[in-house]
């Protein structure tokens, strides 16, 4: 599926909100610190210090909008590239199932490691956009690096049918847009019309900022929305002086 443009995405999202309202996140409402398990290919976890300085004022203004919102603190910020196992499908697991899901990490790591040797790149994060379920920072990826990485990983996984089947069962997914989720809903805002107007004021005042991506990360997620998680493998990217052209081929990125 082609990735949506941020402008079209924002218009469609606001239309859905006006027609159907916002969606309360069941985990944040009832069990925000309950144990879950997932693992992902990500970057910028958490946002590096220069980006975090731009993010914090936005987060503070969003958090003040309404008691209903949960805004990600800087330590939980990230950009998901591919979800291999979704935490949403794996709450309060038994030991056997948890061990099985963890056993998938090394095969995934070994498969994708030779595919992730492209150059470092930059992402530009725009002002927040509201969807029914969350607020996101839409991301401009001028080099198309993330789209190519997603396609390369999808193709490699599809070639290993047994592993692919296990991951599909576990919630394998790559988002349709490049973004960073920064806010969800613990309950319904007290006044939706006011909330939307106030959100738009925050968004209008937010300036775009840049993320410099010099590594990709394999991360686990053990509380919802990276309230707890860890980096379990780092894939360094080449410095700009060693710039290479990312292109998709039978052997992945080259």
C-alpha cells in the first residue's frame, strides 16, 4: 500500500473525528502498566537531545489540553518502522508463550542485519496531527529511506515462510505513513469542540524539527506504548561521508 501524504492524512483524520468522535485507549484507561510483549524495528528511541528540546514544549502544551490525554514523555518517544510482534495482541502472557515470542527475536535480527547497511538519513517532524485514536507527528522522509527499509524487510520475511507465518500470527505490520505517535486518550475529552480548537492552536504554533538517524534499533516493548522497553540490538548506519545510494534489490538494500 502506498504511503499517504501528511496533508491528505490530516484531512481524512479530522473528518473521521467529526463523524465518529475520538477513541479511548482501553489499556491506558484500565491497565497502563500491565505487562505486554512486542518487538519492533525502530529509530530515534528516544528522540535525541536536540530533537527532545523541540518536542518538550509541544508535549507540555498538549498535556495541558484536557485530563483525558496521555502525552508521551520524551523518554518514550520513537519512530516505529516495522512491528514484528504487536504488544496489543500479547497482554499478561504465560511464560511458555512469552518464551516462544522471545525466541523469534534472534532469527529476525539475523535476517535483517545484512539488509540495514544503508547511509544515515534525516527525518523532519511536522506539527502534530490528530486522529481518532492518537496525536502523531507526521514525518517527511526526503530520501525515502524508511519506505525502502520497510519494503526490503517485508520481502525478506516473506521468503522465510515459517518465520513469516509466526510473525503474522503475532501481529506483523508496517504503518502506511512515516510518523511518531505522541498522544493517546485515557478517557473522552470533556468538550470535544473546545478540545479540537485548542489542539489546533497547539499545532499551529509548533515548528517542524529534525531527527538525524544514524542507527536503526531492534526494541522490545514490555509496557504499552514504550512505557517500558529496551534496545536489544543496534544497526549502525554509514556516516554521510560514506554515503551510498539506497536501492531495493534481490538482496535488500545496497
